[in-house]
């Protein structure tokens, strides 16, 4: 089933699914996989909040932070490195203080 450990790239051990990486070298059963550019093994994608991850593209929210899929941030919440796509809707990820990025309605450069 989903999230169960599987030998690397062996889809036969996953009932109705595929074997891919959640985090680096952590192979698990998942519903779909993709091959990141420059990589030779597949990673699970469409992962929900709280699942282990290695790339942003694995998470349904589009945000992998600290090895875990995070939900999109709301107004005033932490976001990473000024990347707007980590915030809900049309919110901007802007510098709030020294190395402190947060989602807001607008930003000034």
C-alpha cells in the first residue's frame, strides 16, 4: 500500500502503484512517480502535507522544506527565500526582517 517500503524501483512489490523515492534513498510505494532532470531514479509525486520529500515537485503543494511536504503558507507565515509559489493564492513571499521571509498581500522592491 501507499507509503510502504519497497526495494529500489521494483514496482512489483507495490499493489496498484509504483516504487519511487520519498526522500533521498527512501523507496516507498506511491501512486505516481516522475524523473527529475539529471537523475536516474524516480521520485514519488503528488505527496500530501507531512510526507517525506526531496524536491518541491514531489509535493502537491509544490513545497518541500526540511525534507517534509509543507502546506502553502498563509498571510504572515514563513515562506522560503522569496519564492511566491510557497504562499497561498496570489500572496507574495517577501523579506519581513533579517533573513525572515513571510507571505503578504504585496511587496515593495
